[in-house]
């Protein structure tokens, strides 16, 4: 029999609802798994053993009394440190929020709790979600379960590593430029960034407000559809959440993609993409063709400008958002200050890490007098050109397929010396955030090195149904067995 | 020559309320210089007639009914404050002058 912690969320949910296993048994299995492998992976920043068992017991009580235990009944979940929870701490993996206790739960946390999910704890990330390797965490170093010498990707590296190592059934991450999809790729799990506005950002500590979205990392596409259905929808507490119905995305997983048009952007399949990754992604697109999709070439002519646009807009927004960490209402205050100005300066300077400071500096620069038009305004204009590229491409196709990451997982330290090289890790993922589109990363085999490769699919805004249908069809027909990572 | 000087870095740091040691300044002159040079790629594009994309979603005036709803208590609001007196957040003195 498969251990409970190796099962998917929908399997667990069905078994718990039918009373064939208790949520407490499932939770214990996951807690045992965490105890067994955490010292190797270091995904968790907080493990809430007692609280998890309490939540599980409450779910079991509802099952026993014949009440509806919810769509995520008994599903053990890990939360990224950037999501506000009343239980435990919310640190953003930063020294500046060490010990911070949120006075409220993020909307996604509240919705999952109402649906019967069981929170196991919180997982590691790059400080304030700034990074592509989780090496920028101020708390600990998370390792890739497929190769402990490699990074798990980032910024949701703890979320991806925890799912890959069966240390949770589902995790939530956040994605500003690829922070769900790139670690999902590097760790061999499924990760979806919903359309901007699909999921409430209330209780997500803001990095770049016009780009951030919360989404799930899961073991399969059905779990991604299930979790997204539970967390999405209009929220009065987030004015940018879209006033659209919250559909049951699992209904979209019909297996039928006949007539679906899949676009391959020629700009994403150039020499810059290594031959092994290219071969894996092209083979994956062939699976969609064999299932009845029509593959067409499309063009996204402004792709080469996306990284420049992204790092202007995200740093500008970050510099504004992070100004709130001033040592007054919460967070670290330097003990030795003589006036208010010194309190701001010394507190921030002592408690923000180097990458966060670098981005605050860049963002402040591009917004400063004399440079605003040249950088920030220019970037907003080119952002529109990038969005219009996608509008035109989606006249010729329903789904766009690209790699998720130019390379599989890399070793620790490989890109830390050169920030620009680290920024280029996001080359295939950031355009979806700029254009506000939904995107999903799906495992598509193992490289010769034994590390996972992935394909990324994108769809029109708010067309997660088509995105998930195509993803599910690929997963069911790829013939690829990823297997489990080789940790004990 | 770098896109920005040590003076520029010091000026931006003061705007950003950051204090940097000499090594950090030197590193930022180089790193920000390289990153900003990369960003200059955008100047290849003529955007004179392009509207800036100011918002991720084109929505305006999201209203709700003007009804008072519950909010967090004073105690909860103060629970994370580095220094408070049970009533207020306490910060170093801002205005000059004698004790009131």
C-alpha cells in the first residue's frame, strides 16, 4: 500500500470524506515524513505538529457527525512564509519580520481552512520573494530533493521542495515573475500562477503589487485545479480581485483537447535554450499534437525586452511596498537610535538582506526625479507592447507553450555572484506576469543529470479552464514517470 | 565607465533610507551600473505613441457600501510594535523643544 504521504490531495480528500482514513492518520504520516527528511531538505521554517493534529481532529469530527468536511478535507498543506497567518509567525524569511505575528489570516488561508485543509506549517523562500534559488532566505538553506547539492529554485523554493519530497500534499506559493513555476520546474512538481486578479492578495505581503499572485504547487494537475477552485474568487478585501464567478476547475479536466491550437513562440526556441531542455519541451508539445491539438508557430517580438521591463517595474513597486518596514508598528527596530530618521535608516539597514537592498536601491533609482520617464514610464510602455504581443498571438492559438526555465536546477552559489545572471533565470516566466496571464509548469521528464525538466503552458486572461484542460491532457498522456526524488 | 557613480549610489541610498558601508557602495556602483546598462536595451524601441500600462487590470472605482465593519482591537494592533505604551506606538522624539 502507498504511504498516505505519497498520495495526492484529491485521493486523500476522497478517502477522508468516505471515512476510509482519518485526517489524523494522514497528518501523522506527513509529520513522520517531515521528521524523516527535513534534515536533508530543510524546506520548513515552522512545523505546527500540535496545531495540525488539532485541525485534523476537527475534520474527523465533521466526518463522524455526517457534516460536510469540505473540498480539501484532511489535505495537509504547507504555506509560504509570505502568507499571513494568525497561527505561528509570518516572516517573509527576513530578519526584519522575525517574530511577527499577523493579526489576521490571508484570504487564501481562511478559504482553505473552511474547506477542511490541515496546515502543517510554513516553508522557506527568498527574502520577500526576491530571488530564483531560495538562497536569499535569512532563515535557512533549502535543498533540492532531487539533488541536495542543487537549489530548489525560488522564490517559492520551500513550497516546491516540500511537495517534491512528500512533506505536504499541496503547498501555496506566490509568483511575481516565476516564483511558483520556476521552483516547480526545478523540483519536478506542478505549479500554477493564476491570472492577475483571480486569487485575492489579501494577506500576501506585497512585493510588486501589479504582478504578485498566489497559487498552488501540487503533485498533479487535478490537485492544482482543486486547490485553485477553493482559493479563487472576488474578495472585498482586495480591490484588484476580479469580480468573476469561482468555477470548479476540476470540471474542465475532460481529457479532450481536439482542435485546441497550441502556439510555439519562435523567440523561446532559439539557440539560447540548451539542446536537452529543447528536446524535452518539443517532445511534450508533440504529446499535445498526438492528442488532437494543432501546433502553430507564433511570435512574441518584444520577448527580449521582458527582463528589463520586469526588473524596472518590480523593483519600483518593491521600493514603495517595503518602505512600510520602518520599525514603528511592527518589525525590527534598531535599539540604538537618537531620532526618527536614524530609526528608519538603522532598522532597515541592519535587517534587510543584500538582494532586498539591491532591489530597493534599483527601484528608488528608477522612480527618482530625472529618471522616472527614462526607466519607469518607459517600462510601463514596453509592458503594454508585451501584453499586445500576447493579444495578437492568442488570435492564432488558445495555449502558448514554452520551457519554464532555461536550465534544470543549478548548484548552490552558481549564480549568486552575478545578480543579472540570476535575473535571467526568469526569462520564460516573467512575460506572463507582465501580461497578467495564467501560466502552469508541468514536469516533462528527467535530464541526463537526473534533474527534472518542465514545460510551461499559458492561456488568455481568466482562461484557467483551458490551461488546466491542456495540462491535464498532457499529464495523462505523456507516458512519463517522474518517479520520486532519491532522498531516503 | 559605470552608468552610476558612488555619489549617485549615496544619493539613492539616502532617498531609500539605507546606510551602506564602503564595500557595499562599491559593489552597488558596479552591479547597478551593469543592470541599468542592460535596461537601456529598452531605448531601442520607439514608444512615443504607446500608452503606459499603469494598471494590471483596467478597472476603476471599486466601491463597497459605506458600512462600518469590525476591525482589530487596539491590543492586537499594538502586539507587534517594537515599543508601545498600551495606548500608542512610541517613536523617538520628532519635534525639537522642551518636555511638554
